[in-house]
C-alpha cells in the first residue's frame, strides 16, 4: 500500500507578460509617493492613449499626409493654371454680359450658376455653369479674358477649387471615395483631441526632478532608446498641441455626423450663420440691417438690371474685393452678390438686388454675424490655409509634419518595448489591463457619463470606443480560457499521481 502524499498546493499561476508589465514602463516612471486621484487615473489614461494611438494612428497618418500635400495646392494651381487664371491688362474690360455670352458659347449645354469678377486687373473672369452628368458639387467653369472676352479655357471645378486642389481636397476629406470616405477623416478628427489631451496630461504629470521645465519643453539627447524617443514625442507634442486641437475642432465642424450635431448646438446657442433671402420682399434682414427699398439711385435704374449694373450697385453699397454674382434663378428671385475674400480681414458681406428695380432687398454684413458664426468661418478658413495666406500654409505644413513625427515616435516606442529574447515577431507590451479598477468611483462615474455624452454627439468617437472595449473584453476572455486550460493540463499529472 503506497503512502498517500499530502495534497500539494497548486503551483503559482504564471502571469502573462502583459500583466507583469509595470504601467510606468510604458512612458515614464510614476512618482514613488504618487497617490490620490491621479495615481489611479494615470494607468487608465495611459492605456487609452496607447490603444487609441495604435489603432487610430493610421487614420491620423493619412490625414496628416494628405493635409500636408493639400497645403501646397495654391502654388501648384497658380503654376498649372496660369493660362486660365491670369491675363495681361490692356484697355477697358468688356461688359460682364459680353463675357458671359462668350462663356455660353464655350459651354453651350450649361446652366449659368455664377460669375466671379476677379479682384485684380490681371485676373480672368470665372463664369460657372451647372452641367448635367457632373458629380454632385462639381461645376464647369469658363475662364474669360475680361479685356477681349476670349475664353482662355474651361475646367471642371468644385466650388472655387480648380481640378488639382479639388482632387487633393477630396483626397484629404474623403480619400476620393465619396460620402463613405468621409468617415476616415471624421474618425481622425474625433480622436485627435482625445490623443492630444490625454498625451498632455501624461506628459505634464510625469515626474522629472531637476531641470523640469527644460525637460518638459526641450527634447533630450542624453538618454538613448525609448526614453529619447519619448522625450521627442512629448516635447514636440506639447509645442504643437494647440494646432492639433484647432485642426480637430475645425475638422469636426464640417464632418458628416458630428458636424450635424455641432451645427444643432451652434444653432441652439444663437450662433447660426445668417442666410440671405434671394426673394425680393422677403428679406430676413432687409427691413432692419441695411436693405434700402427706397434707394432713389436704384429706383432710377428701373429698367431690368444686368450683371454689370448688379456689380455697380454692390460696389456702391460697400462690397469690395472679389465679387461672386449669382443671377436670379427665376422670375421671382433676386441677384445675389457676395464678397469672397477669405483671408484676413475677411470680407463676406452680401446683398440681394431686385432685378426689376435695382433695389437692395436684403443685406448681410459679416461684422454683424454672431461670434460663433465668425469663429466657424475663421476656423474653417484657417484649417484650409486661406486665412493668413502663405504663413497659414507654412504653419499647417509644420503641424502636419509634427503629427507624422508624433506617430512615428509613438510606433517606435511600441516597437522598442517588444520582447527581444522571444522567437518570432512580437509586438510591444501594452499597459496592464484592469486599470479602471484603480480609478476612484467619484472620478469614474462622471468620466463614464462624459464619455457617453461625447459618444452621442461624436458618433465616430463613440463607435470605435465601444469596439475597443468589446475587443479588449474578448481578448481578456480568450486569455483567461487559455490560462485555465494551461493550468488544467499542469494539474492533471499531479492528480493522477495521488
């Protein structure tokens, strides 16, 4: 009879590399005396920053590269389309009516949409037509020499963008994939601010000891490997964070899903962009902010107003710079003349002119716009590199390069964290799972509510977040089952030996 050996205690469970990885090893060491809310929140923030960077990074990279290319398009356009855009001034310009007639001969099947009179003497006149068969939002534009009514060429245009810029613009906004492609840029805009604010909190909250300010703002050269990369990632990110946040906010304003929600919020706050009524007698601003139904000089022009007369009236009412004239859409509509100067100071006034009497039936003055409407206009034009001209383009290019660098350094840090002694290809360890358990309830509860509200208004922030959580739970469940199977196999021989 064999002696029964006492039951051995189960062997200690082998913890996975992910579980044993100290959180502080991902970025910087946590202070030894850290405590309170930040010590509990930091691991969760670290994990969110890590996974968002890894998974959203490709979207941000595409947005940065296409945005960088877009910044150079004004100069490319001026070279590629110089023949269409510029002429040598000679003599007096032909009437706009004659120029439009010449353009009609070049695009006989088009319906006139607008006429853009250049701001300078050497600018051609753009006559834009709606033509059947063009993609939504696109038009056909004839470029007319204002001095002899010669059509210098016709191009397919998107708004005021010529083919090169419209292609790069589409690439940046939608990857030229239509509405479906807009989701990529909205995901990038919805998560960029999350990455920036999370990264700032981690960088500013990291311990540094001596020369704290210098280490905060200046990349370090003395450490090697991951610490040096982290120093560049953090310091450059700190310098460019305002630009990143501005691009994220302005990008969201014209996104498909979040943009609609932001528009509703803006409207509810009284910040909607005012609109001009093109119906004579129904102006939303005509009776109070500048419409002048009793203008004697206009009354004198009781004959039907043509394009040149509309321009003359607009100039007399103070409109300056580049003017866009939209002819009446039907017998009950008015001319709409608007300024289109999108660099600082913006000139965005517009008026409606009764084609029968020459009376100004409605007027919008940009200075009278609500603050939110002005901020939206300035933000969009700054995002597009228009507000401050070449300086604006350079700043955008630098921000794009910085974002590319941030992503490179982020992925490099991940690569440097990989196990080097294991065989095969391994990825770097993520921050430990279960970080949320260290967050105090009084902090976690409002965070969950805030995330839910943001997910509602920014659907392409919420949907990826839910996918992250579900994926994380699935991975955790799979690893738990694998661990249980491993423990069961290890325990079976001992049970048989009893």
